[in-house]
């Protein structure tokens, strides 16, 4: 009986302990380890003439949180550790700011292989305590020698040796190409293989904003929402850092505190550190006053307010690059001193929201309030992602605090090179489709494809797309009817290089008969129209005898021969049908003929009379 009582007591203790363990579950985030590699080759004189790499480096240095780790390397022919890799603190930041002025453009070569090798030499294997990131900036090709074969071997070693080691050590490499002549294929392959972000920058003026976005991927800092340059700070914030971008020629930035006092770069208290560059301000305030703050400056979407606080918002980490159609479970939670908050009386006052932003579509806002269970807010993302860059912004608000986190994801629409051609010199109409997968994104060994051919009348035929070469799949469609239009719908299944399931349905392909030559049309000539000779004679006479109308000198006087309408001579019974009259031209011709005849006859009689009056002797 006593033993049974012990069991009951132990069971009751377990019931009491279980919820306590849920309340105090720890959720410690890994430490950010950010290593920065900057190209200092001579070509940078052209691609970065203002040396904007230096202020971009200082921007990251200023944003790095304390207790994170970082180091800076420059590379040309040789690799130089500009800032030693150590824990980030005030002393490290001062040294990094000073050394940032030594970034130059005098290097003779571009040794990307040695830069990656030396900067990551200490990262042998995976360590979940750290979030490891490399930011690599270059404007050229792998260039270690005047011998092209040597350069090619160095490039291949990066892909075959260094990248697999970095993947194994869970090192994410973000790459930035600062020119059109950079080795875009190599930089993209490095970033995709390590789940990093690849960015092409056409103008060095963009570097600072690009470095900001890469920093946000490498170091997950807590932020507060910034709406029209207004934000709120709560009592739990021990430090805040403001990044405020300025346009060229704009006025100086003014910061308004909750008590309406103004802070500027020249007039500020001792707890404010104000770093000023040509186009941005970086302001750090220790123990900021709780309440509503305002930034008196231009509104910019890249302005940020980052905070150090015990009350943190944590979210799932999404991949940097995904394929269209991929979806992911997404979690968010609040922690206080690294412990998950599960108190429902507190969480019931929190408004949790997830917003998906795209470059080509309207934002999609989803409430997460109803999805909360034991402090964990769960939803899924990906269904509404658009091709290109997408941002996932999570915001938690209550009457006493506000927190926000942002992630960027690049969505690839079609990770295939699809070529469609109509074959010539074939007995029947034939089309060929060739597909080459992007092996930086897709595992070619697990790939399978099917196709559905549909004609104009809706008839369908299904096909398996077969692999024709090492990295090429082909489908040949023969015996198609001339001039008709067909469509081909592809379904692609497989795996990404990260092992995620893949199912794609690219845009439907339309097949047009571009080689069809229609038979020439036979145009029948109309039969000649034969006119009546009599009609032609009348037309010719009318045309020959048309005369100008001459106004009569007496046209202005009253016609003395006008016939009264009441004259009995032209009564209705004696009227002649005008349709029986000859045309005026014929009448005129007859009149002229009569006159000519009378003139001839008069001459004839005159001559005869003259002959008769002569004497017979006059003719001798």
C-alpha cells in the first residue's frame, strides 16, 4: 500500500514538472560568424572608382552585434587578413573602421581560391553553435597566372575541393559580382551550392544596400517595425542601432526622442554614437528612452531600427534560393532571456502577422494569431511566392512592445534550359524539345519527366521524356499535321541538390508550324466586258460636241416669248413626251450639217450664175 502511494506521488510530481519544462524550454540561437572577403585587384579602379567598398564594409562592421565573430580579408595576387577574426566588441569595431580605409585597387591578380581557402581554414567540420557565413565580393575572373591553363585548374579546384568542404562545414557563401566581366557562373555556383545568395551589382553605388541585405542573412538581429519613420521602443531594449540612408544633397538627419528633444550628429548626449557617411547615418544609443521615436529624414525602405533586448522574436530560417512551387512550414515564437514564452495571458495580447512581399505582385498578409499553440506560432509559406526576390516579414505587436524579422528568398521559376525546334528535311512535320537542368539547383540523377501533347481538337497523347546525353533530355514529336497548332505540357519530378522533393510544371509550350508553305492561290481573271457599239457611238458624239454654255446678252431681260401656262396650244392633251426628243448634241450636229449643206449649195448656184453671164468669146 505504501509502494502504491509512492507511485501516485511520483506521478503527480511528473504532471507538475512537465508544464514547467514547457514554460522554461530554452531556445538559444547560434552565434553569428561572418567572414568578409574583398577583391582589391587593379580592375576595381574602373568598377569602383570612388572606393565605395570601404563605407560598405564600415556599414557591416557597425551593424554586427556584440558577441558575434567576424574577420576581414582582402585579396589580389596575395591574401591579406585586414582585420583579424575575433569576437566582435567595441575594440574590434574601432580597429575594423580604421583598417577599412586601407581597401585599395592595386592588386595584380584575382586569387579567389586562396581567399576562400585562408579565410575558412579554421572551419573544418559542422558546429551547430555557430551560424557560419562568408561574404565574397569580386569583379573579375579567377586570375592567378598569365597561363590560362593554370587559371582553369584553380577555378576547378574551387568547385571540386573547396565548395564541398564548405558545404560539409555548413558554411554559407554569399557572393557579389561587381561588373559584367566577373565570373558570374562561378560565383553563382558557389552561392547556390552552399545555400547562399548571389547578387550582381552593376554600379558600386548599390554596394551599401547589398551589403545590408547580406548582413541580415548572415546575422539575425532583432528589429522593431518602422512605419513612416516612426517607431516604438520598450523598457526591455538596452541598445538600439538606427541605419538611415540619405540621398545626395539631402539635409542632415534629426532624431526626435519621446520627450521631443532633438538629436543630431553635432548635438547629442554621451550615450549616443553617431557615424556619418556620405549617404547614410549609423546611430547607436545605449539604454534608449522608452516611448515613441521619430526620424526626421527621407523615408527609405532600407532604413532599419535594430535592438538589443531580452525579449526576442525568433523565426524559422528559410533557404536563400528555392524553386517555384516549393512550400515550407514556418514557425515563430517570442523568447525572454532565451526561454520560450508560453503564458497565454501574455500571448493573448499579442498580434502576430506574416507578410509576403514580392517585386511583381501585391503583398499577402496572414494573421498568425489562431495558429498559436504553447507559445509556438505555426504556418506555411511558399504558395504565393513569385519568381524573383520575395521577402517574408514577421511582426509581433502588443501595447507594450513591437518586434519584427525579415528574410529574403530568391525563387527560380524554371531551373531548365528548354529549347524547341522544328526539324527540316523530314518526311512529316517534326518538332524536338531539348531540356538541360541547372545542376546547381537540381540533382540530375533523380530527375524524371513526362509530357502531354494536345492538339487543337483536344486530342491528347502522353510521352516519357528520355535522357539523350549526360545532362540533356529530349522529346521528338513526329507525324504532326501540317499547319495545325499543338501544345506540350511538361511535368518534372526529382530532388533539389539540398534533397528537397521537386515537382514542377513549366509554362505550356506552343508548337507552331513555321515551315509550312501554303500553295499559291489561283486568281481568276474577269471576262472582258463588250460594250454595245451604238452606246460607244453616242458617247463619242457627246464627248466631241460638248460646248461651253454662252450666256445670252438678253438673259437678264424677261423672255417676251414665254408661253403662258394657260395657253390652249399647250394644253395637257397636246403635250409631247420629252423622252421622245433627240439629245442636244445630236440636234446640234444635224443643225450644223444643214447649215453646211445650204452654204455649199449657195456657192454652187453662185458660180453657175457667174458662168452663165460671160460671153462665149471671153472663153477663147
